[in-house]
C-alpha cells in the first residue's frame, strides 16, 4: 500500500513539475512576443530638409518669392502628414535661417558650413530616412515637372525615390515623364549620406506656369501629400509599422485617412 502511495506522489510530483515547466515556457514566449511587438512598433525616424534658408535664398526665376520660402512651406506640410502617421521627424530647419557658422567671412564659406551642419544632423540620427525638398531652375523656361535624385550609397534610396516619383505623378503631375537620377558628387548630402536619402525637386521656378503653381498653398499641399504618401508607401514596403491607439497599425493606412481628409532634366547646384 505504501509503495502504491509513493508511486502516486511521485507521479503527481512529476505532473506538477511538468506543469510548472510549461508555465515558465509560456511566460518566456509571452514576454518575447511583447518585446518583439515593442521593437517592431518603434517610430520610423525621418529627417526632413528644407533646402537653403537665411541669406541663401536659392532659385527665384519667375517666382515672386525665393526658393527657400517654398521649400520650407512644403517641407512643413510633409512633416505634419508624417507626424500624423506616427513617424518621428527631425527638421534641419523650421524657420528662415542658414545653418552653420555665421561668422565666416564669405557667403561661399557660410554656404559650405550650412551644408556641413545639415550633414551633421543626418549623422546624429543614424538609421534615419533623409528627404531634402528643393525647387529646380534652368535657363530655358520651357522645362517643368518634379524630379527625384537619390543617393548611390544605400540600395534603398532608389526604391524610396521611385515611390515618391510614382505618387507625385499619380496625384499631382500625371503628364510628368521625368526619370529619377542617381546623385553626383555635386549634391553633397546625397553623396555622403549612408542611410536612404533622396532630394525632391518639386518643379521648375524658371517655368512661369509651374512657378505660379508652386507659390499656391493648395498646390503645395497636394505636393506635400504626394511626397508624404510616397515615403509612407516606401516604409510600408519595408514592413515598418507604428503603434496607434495601443495597437499595431499600418503606417500608410493611417496617413491615407489624414491625406484624404485634407483634400475636399537638369539639376541645379
């Protein structure tokens, strides 16, 4: 009888040990899944660069205002859309300033310092996606249309550029047949950036009709919406998600609602 009871207690002890082991395994898997969810929900880091600023006005052409003003207006609209979608945004400038060392004696030196400061911002945000917003200009006023330049240092840059090009064409400039171009060393930021990086020329200020459009706030909003949409579709294609209202949510789906609700070649140096 004692032997039987001993066997029963042994069996019960083994069962309890197995159950305890199963609980430990379950808890371990649960915490691992939670950690994975938190990791996948990290906000995408975007560095937005409004070209020029301060005493560096950029191109003018047929525009009543300099390029720097239009660049900032469009970039701030892109910033708003991306923030609504749950992205973390770093702006190289948020007002009319030239970055860098203002004590340098020549404008050329101050421009170089400005570019180096912008590059330092990229470097201080590793793992970011970098987008610089500009307006184009050419001596012949016949040219028009947006064009995207991409860094050759990161294979993802070309995909980002293509996604932005497609949304600009589909949503803003259906007649645009311009192709994306790999950046040369003349575009310093793209030549040196190691993370995905593009420069968007939204149009030509040397073209009278396009200059008028680029100065129109509604058109600027359409352009910003298209750029933001392209960025978010690129992120979606990379499987990057964010957290909204306590649950994992697709970036592009979030941004699409925000964008819909708001609606009722030659490179210069």
